[in-house]
C-alpha cells in the first residue's frame, strides 16, 4: 500500500499515512487527459473579444480627397480599414457559447491519474490540519522551508459538512464555513501558493502545481470522491 508523509504545521514529520491503491496506481488514456485539459482551458475563455467593422465605426462620411486630379488612388471613406481609426477586417467577434461538456467519470479518472503522478514523484504531502489561532504568514513560510517545498504549491482543505436527520434518514450537507480563513490569510502573500477546497480542484490545478499539500480530512474526502 502506498504511503504519504504526514507533517504538522511546524514542518515536523509525524509519520506516514496510507492512500488507496485505486488513486496511487491509477491509469488513464493519454488522449483523454489531453482532451480534458484542453476542454478546461477552452471553458476558461470569455469569448467576448469584439472589434468594429467599417459599418460600425463612428466616423465622418466625408470623402478623404477628390476622386480625380491628385494622382492618388480613389478613396470613398475614412472608415475603410487602411485608415487609422477605420474598421477591422476579419477581426475577432463575440462567439456563441463555446462551453465543452466534461464527462463526470472522465474528470474523476483524469484527476486520479494526475494525482498518481504526483504521488510517484513524491510531490503529494499530508498535513495534520490547517488550524491557526490567527493569521501568520511566517508560520506557513516556515512550513514550506522545513519541508523543502518550492515552486507552485497547492494547498487543499476539507469541506465543512453538517449532518441532519429527516424522516429517519441521516443526510450530510455542505455549508460554507470559515475554518480555513486564518490559513488562507496566512498563505495568500506567499508567491506561487494557492488554496482550494477538495471539491473545487480541477485537473489543471493538479497539473501545474509542483507540490500539493492537503489535510488529513481532505485526504479522506478525496478517497470518498475518487476511490
């Protein structure tokens, strides 16, 4: 069974923690991974770039110069594209919805595979929790230095759930909380460090991160989602 190093926020190693083989040894088709990443990048685009044609430019309709007698090429209007301030030819225009639908199982398979690559490269780490009494950037910086984590570091936190009973059944519901507020304030001034909840990660986040640090609770949540 694969194991990950477990630390506290002081950077001291507390031992190892097991991770499911279904995640550690995940495999996926290379073309599927590429299509998934390309779809994510396309969906991040606004598709709102717009330029004006000569019919839309607000300009004088005065003829630039007389038609004949000057030895110059005839010109009819200053909105022609060859003039400064004229309309654009074949310029970008707002497009229709270009959203690419991503299959849920393909998304999970891609994230599983990308996480497995981080595990094999020893770039996935577990921390006991992100609890801080008050925002303290020095604490997080010391943790990164003690664990020798450099480059882009992605911190993953667990979601906040509440349980309630309805008609004899126990239901679990996600609610917004501030359990990571002090930690987020502590790491947001550190270059190339970012934070996300496990439920919000994408394959692109995992791909570009040099190291991933997640809490023990976040790892359990990851197991439930991907295993």
